[in-house]
C-alpha cells in the first residue's frame, strides 16, 4: 500500500468527506474504519496509468481481515481465561478450612497437635524412615516404617521427641529415607496442611492457596483433598 503525504492528510480527508478518526482515537491500533479510509484515499490518488490490481486489493483486504480476526480471537481467549480463573477461584474458595496433602518438606506443629503425611516409594524398599528436624537442623524424632512395597504409606508425628517430651510448636522439617538394593534413597513426602485462604495471582500466575503456618503454594500442586 502506498504512503500518503502526512502534510496533506487533513485536506485529503476533507475532500473525500471523511472524518479523521485515527488522530482522535487514543488507541494506537488500526481500526476497520481507519483501514477503509486509507484504502479510499489510496484508490483516489493512485496513478491512473498503473491502477491497483484486483488481486492486490483483495490481498490487502484479506490481510487486514486476518489481523482483525486474530485480535478478536485473542480477545475471546482472554475473556475465556478470565472466566476460567473466576470459576477456579470460586471452587478453591470452598476449600478454605479443608485439609490437603501438598508436596512440602516443612510441617507446622501447633500446640498439642501433630504433623501428618505420607511417604511414597516408587519400588519396594526397606528401612523406610521419617526424620523430623527443628529449625536449627537438629534431629528431633525418627519414625521407623520398616519395609514397604511400592506405593504410599501414612505416618503421624505426635510432637514428642525421642525422650517422649513435647517439643515447642513451630515449623519442622520432614524428610524420608529408605534402602533400595543396598542404596539409600529419598522417597517423596506429602504433608497435611489446612487451607486458610485462596489468592488470585496476576497475569500468568494462576491461583494459590495459603496454608496455615506455612504460607502460599500453587493450587495445582495439591495432591489430595481430605
């Protein structure tokens, strides 16, 4: 498409009886009306000895229609995404107060409470052990689960140390160890936690749930709702 001299644009539009909407619009995007105005201007001032071919005109219309269609499609997807996030937020809000299993290594021990979870082994293992450590890294308790076949096994720590004394409430690190074919492996752990609230992130961030005493984790990371 040929370029129209910027200094004569206003005169050209006035001669054609067209309004200069492109200058008054705040958006930098080319609208359908602007495209038609520019096309009429181009056709009016084209070289009569080298008029625009019908195929070239059709190509320009097709290109603009394609771009316009993509913009509309992007807008539709954006609306759909907003609806999905709103729906997920509504569903997630029903989880407030519920207990979930999440792939975290830190559990929150409340006064008189316990830390529960599961250990998952991908193949038969012996000497499966859950180790509980305090904030300084000192070992507080070992829970022996013995030999386990492939799958998940539950465990509960009642908040007592190796001497049977209650420890202070707070956050404790939980890790699992096991023996497979004479080698020490680290099975995965999932810990129970209570959902206090749900947060809606910004663009591309998705939903997150805020766990009591632990903070936020991604909504998609929840392994099980109990």
